[in-house]
C-alpha cells in the first residue's frame, strides 16, 4: 500500500516536476554566469518535451493496464538506475540577439525564465509538502479500542 502511494497520484508527478525545475534552474544559472563569455550560446531544458511527457504520463496512469505514474521514454531526458530523471540541455529558444562577442544570452530573458521556473519549483514543493503532511496526519490518527 505504501509503495502504491508513491507510484500513483500526485507524488511521482511532483517529484518529476521538481527534478525538471532543478535541471532547468542549473541551465539558466549557467547562462547567467556566461552572459559575457565569448562564443557562449544559451542552453535550456526542453520545456515542451517535458510538458508532453508529463501529460502522457498522466494519461497512461489512468489506464488500468498501467495503473502507475511513469514518465514515458523521451529524447529530452533519461533515467538513471535509481529512477532519477536526467535532462538533456538544448539550445535555448528564448534568447537575445547575437551580440558582437558571438553570445546570445539576454540577461533580462534569463532572469524572467529563472523567476518563472522558481515559482513552478516552489509550487511543486509546497504541494508535495502538503501531501506528506496529510500522510503524517493519517498515520498519527490511530484508532484506540
């Protein structure tokens, strides 16, 4: 029963979202750190591919033959032996103009992506925290006889 709680519903989806936002945050921070690096091209995690995979995982989890939340195979990410998602970085589609130093990082664009990504991560962490609080409450409510 406990195992099924962590393979169904929102908990595995929230975990996937947090892993994605973590990887994307690293890419955005790397772009910001390289804003003045000659020849640097902005990188990002593939948001659309992740959104499609997440939607498909939700659809598949409602299929009685599958019954669990499982991220489908994708070119945008892979899973390690522990089941942790590793995301491939792609050229960022939201970039500034190519500057004279052959660098396309726009600090304003990156800061906007960072804020939006941080909000998504915070939302997922808050919901996950509430899920675990409800599980703790359910465990603490023992029936005495």
